[in-house]
C-alpha cells in the first residue's frame, strides 16, 4: 500500500515540474533574470531525479537485476548533484553574492566525494538502500547551505524579486527536507511494512505548486502593466482638463484636493478620472502610479 503511495506522489511531483519550468522560462525571457534561469534548471534537474526515484520505487516492487539498481542510483546521484549546483547558483544570484573560486572548489569536491561514496557503498557493500540514504543526506546538506545563505543575505535580495518572502518560505520547507532525510536514514517506511514515506515528492509538489502560483501571478501582472503602457502611449486624445488632472492624480491627490486646485467640483474630477481610466485601460490609480513614475511619461502625446 505504501509503495503505491510513493509511486503516486512521485508521479504527481514529476508532472508538476514541466508547467513550473515553462512558466519560469517565460518569466526569464521577459526579465533576463539569472536567478529565474538557475531556478528553472534546478526544477528541471529535480524532475529527472524524481523520475529516477519513481523508477526505483517501481523496481523495488519486484525483483530486478542488481545492475538496474546501480544504473538508477547513478542517474539519481548525478541528477541530485545538478539540483544542488543550480539551487546554489540560484541562491547566489538571488542574494547577489559572488561565487568565488574557493566556493567552486568546495562544491565540486563535495560533488566528487558524494558521487564516489554513494557508488562505492552500492558496489563494494552491495547495499543500494544505504547508498540512497547517503545521497539523501548529501542533498540535505546542500539544501541547508542554500537556505542559510538566503537567510543570512536576505537584505541583498532586490525589493522586486519575483519570489516574495523567499527566506521564510525556505525555512518553512527545511523541516520537511529533514523529515525526508530521516525517513530514508531510519527507514520509517520499511518499519511500517512498505517501501518508504513519500516526503521528498511532497516537498517537490509544494515547491512546484508554489512556483506555478507565484510565477503565473507575476506574468499576469507584467502583462497588465505592458498593456497599460501601450494603451497610454497609443492614446493621444486626453482632453486639456484630463491632462491637467493627471499630474495631481499621479501625486496621489484626492478628488477634493484636485477639485480645489483646479476650481471644479469633486464630482467633475471623478468623471474626468473615469474617462482617463477608460482611455488608458487602467483599472485604478494604483495601476497608473505603479506603471508611470514620472508625470512626463504619461503626458507624451496628450
């Protein structure tokens, strides 16, 4: 029963990766943000690792040649190293922390030792289960490094970064990653009569779902902003009175304040603002204030 749950969770986690990667690449093409690109590569590598884990779970349900287990173990280990590489590059890009030669040496030394130790245990001790456990511990160490780098350098993350509250989100996911490692090391699933508790797929489902929601919202927001800019720049038919109202509107003045300065009633001001919104395609004052930082950019062609 537990083996079936592992397969189902791994399959769902694997299927949520492609939409997350596609959305990240669309956002990367629009923003040219390196951190977004590195994260998309990390999610892609993670999907390959999950696919390997899915095949391993299926292979564990029936006797298979030992060489098959070694092949799956090698593929999962290489994928996990790729995940670690791209997530660390993402953390450094997000926090604008340079990657020094010493850090590169430390990472590739870890990758070599990680891969060698995992395969040595599997080949010399003929114990694939323990090899997977060692791999899980190594992955968690890299996850720990990424999390604490982002938390320690969170003030360097730009205010407009596409993932809100990134440090807090990673800290919330860290216990789940620890549970995934504990499940592999202490073999909770085997004690319950199954193949393993699917903490890792759940971890991936949460990340992919979070990314799909956040990036979709970001893309919609950017699309609305672009449409608003095009509408305003293409609309030269603001009346003289509307052009007079625009600077006050951008300064955040109320209808009463605008009316007092232009010697017209607040109701008339409201009507003019409604016409401005209709001509520009804006839905609120916030749309105009966020899109146009200077009054001159709105008054071109007015």
